[in-house]
């Protein structure tokens, strides 16, 4: 049933220019990377490492969380517009199935964004003529790690987008939670516990290029996994109680 | 107990302190067109929302197809089609796409989409985005959506709202046709005339309370007209023509033109002064309004 519901949700995204939304984050990151004058001065470093340093930061800290929020808003917007929730909730499916299918679709779309991002950095490095082979393993790890790290945000943003009819309110909540990440990553005590900063940590590559570092994996699982479960359970509970 | 397709017991919904629906016991038999009548704000939509599990009752029970709604919601809803309050649709999708998205979940054959569009006469706009539809077209699309999976029970909440007279007649004919196919239909309205023309059973709700529930013919029986005769002598008048006395008026319920002429002739012969001979029409409308008024002053 969940599979059918996900397909139906995807069908509802017709005429929404969703491909443009999927591609905009990686493209903006590429633009920022290209405009950054420091990119050229990193000769001493591993060329891919300097590329990751400059591009992963704005991508994981800003664009990824913001676009995630936008997708959550879109996926609820058409339900708010003209009684969509009402119609969907009278189908012979449970509210949990409805909620989870939306959550999974958002997660799948974010995974596509991550893969587009991987492709973008590959193309960027190749065009620049890097003489070192593309570090597939490292990139693969931070793409998947970064993706998993967005789960709590997805759960919370879906909850907000479902609850507030207004796109503006849901999106503002998204921004309000996203911006403090910039401060959070500079705080060794607070940063590792801030859910919105997790994609950044998960996509941070240090000189050893072994990916997933900076904070212990167990801690990341605890923060990411813990906040994801809390937001998911609260979101589902709210939706189940909601009078439509 | 086993004979009702929809049955509620003590169905109640409180919004904070405000009781929108109080102890409603609906009893709806299979194959009926159940007219759910009540003024705006009476609690029709709230009741219907609870029948569909869109809203949890504060108290009471809903049984549909002899199954507890709370326990068997999915099984029940698989056989229920509904249109609640304003039509629901995705404005950015076409009429066909709106039906397709439901079809995927309901798992009915693709051909059914054109069938239901045909039934509500929307085939000519099948590929147009619904955001450009008139309210009447959206309303008809809503009915098509409700019919997609060939439900056994159809719940239509004010389906003719916003329709022009022609559209209303069309919907009425469609509903009658569906009822002939054996579908049980609950249709709500705030207009007595609408329910009167279509329903086989009527349930009247006012201020959240179900104040009347019976067959439409029983309701009509309440609406008997009578003839009131006022003279200078009530008692003698009654002796001559029979009937009942109410104040200074004698009422009789059996009267055709010939009888009326005879009564007057008899009264005149008996030297009684006839002041008024009036037919008192207890229209269905008047009875309905009286019921509502009584409910509201309680
Ligand atoms: N979600 C709600 N919160 C508070 N009051 C409500 C809500 N929904 C309906 N009501 C109130 O309950 C009463 C019944 O409403 P409704 O069932 O929509 O009436 P009807 O459909 O018969 O016009 C109205 O007075 C309405 O204002
Ligand atoms: Mg209503």
C-alpha cells in the first residue's frame, strides 16, 4: 500500500517543475564554488579535498536543508489548497500510511538531489582537469551520510508543513532552524547536538579523506536517529489526531 | 439491529464547550435515499465527518455495514464514496488526473475514469485543469470521485450547493439512477424542497439534535390541510358539520368543494352567521419550520 501511495504522491507532483527544484541546490553550490577566488589558491592541497571544502559547506549547511523544507511544503501544499487532506483521508488507507508515504517520497527526492550534487562535483573537478582520480568512496560516503542526516529535518518539516496551511509559515520555521547551524558548527559543545547541523558534519571531509568524521558515528546516530524518531512519532501522532 | 446499513448511537461532538452534535441516533436502511436535513450550522457536516472517520466523536458509536467504524475503518471506507462540504480536488491537475490519482490508490480499472466522467457529464473537460472549473463543475467532479470505486454507500454533503437549477436537476436524476442500482445514498441539504423531491427517508437535525427521523410519506402525513370555519356559534356549528373546535374556530379535515358548499348552506339555514371559511395549509415547509423553531427554543 505504501508503494502505491508513494506513486500517487509522485503523480500529484505533476506540473510542479519538481526537476528544477531538485537541481537548483547543487547548481547554486556550483556557482558559489566557481565564484570563490580561494578555490584557485589551494594548490598545496589535494584538489578534490579543496573542492569538497568549499562546496560542501554552503551546500550541506544551507541549500540542502532549505530545499528539503521547500519539498516538504510542496508535498503538503496541494493538500491544503482545496480539501486534499479530506479526500486523501477518506481513502481506505491509514493516516500513518499517508504520512509515511509523504515522508518517504521527500527522502527519495532528497536522495536524488544528493546524487545530482555528486554528479555536479564530479563534473566540476573533471572540467577543471584535476590530475587525481575522483575519490568515489569518499564522495559516496558523504552523499549517503548527508542524506541520512537530513531525516530529522524531513520529519520536522513535514510535520510543520502538514500543520500550517501557509507555505510562508512552514518555510519560515525551516529557515529559523537552518540558520543557527552556521553558529552551531563553530561550537564544539552545542554543534554536535544540533540536528540541522548534522548534514554538514556528515559531509565534512578532512585531510585524511576518510569521510564521516569530526564527531563520533555513535553520537551522530544518536542525534540524527534520536531526533528523527522523536519528530516522526510526534508528526504521525499529530496527523492521526487531526480533525479534517 | 442488523437491518441498518448505517447506525449511530449517542453520536456526540463537542468543540470545547460547544456541542455541535448531541446524541444523534441515525438509522439508515440499505437502498434508501436518506435525506439529512437541517439549517446551516445544525451539525450535518460534523455528523458526516464522524461517519467517515475524518473526525473522532467525543462520545458515541458509528456502525456501518454492521461493523464498528473505529475498528474496521479501512474495510468500510473501501465501499463508501463521499463528498464532504466543499468539493476536494487538486487544482493543478486535470479532471482526469484528479481521478487517476485516486484510481491508483483504490485500484480500479483505468476505464472507470471515463465512465464516471461520463456519468457527471464532464468528458468535454476531462483534460482541463480543475482550477479553471466553475463551482458546479467541481461539484460534479466531486461526485465522479465519490463514484469511482462503485461504492455501496454514497455520502453527499450538500452536493447541489452552488449549482444552477439545471445542474440541480441533473444531479437529482443522477442520484435517483444510482439509487435504482441499489446504492444507499445519504444526501444532506438545508433545503426541504430538495430533500422532499428525492429522499425516501428523512432525518432532521437542528442544533445538533436529531429531531425527526421517519419515511418521507410519514412526514407528508403530518402535513394534512384542514378547513377552518368561524361563526358566531362554535358549538352549534360543530353539531352541524362535525370536526374539532379550537378556540372560536371549527376545523374539519375532510372537505371537498361539494361538502364545503353543503356546510355553508346548512349553517345559513340554521341562522348561524358565517364569518370566515379558510383553508389552513400545513405545508411540509411549515411543519419543518415549526420543528426547527421548537428545537431552537429548547
Ligand atoms: N472544527 C470546528 N471547531 C469548532 N466549531 C465547529 C467546527 N466545525 C464545525 N463547528 C461548529 O459546529 C456547528 C455545526 O457545523 P456543521 O456541522 O458544519 O453544520 P452544517 O453542516 O449543518 O451546516 C456550527 O455551529 C459550526 O460553527
Ligand atoms: Mg455543512
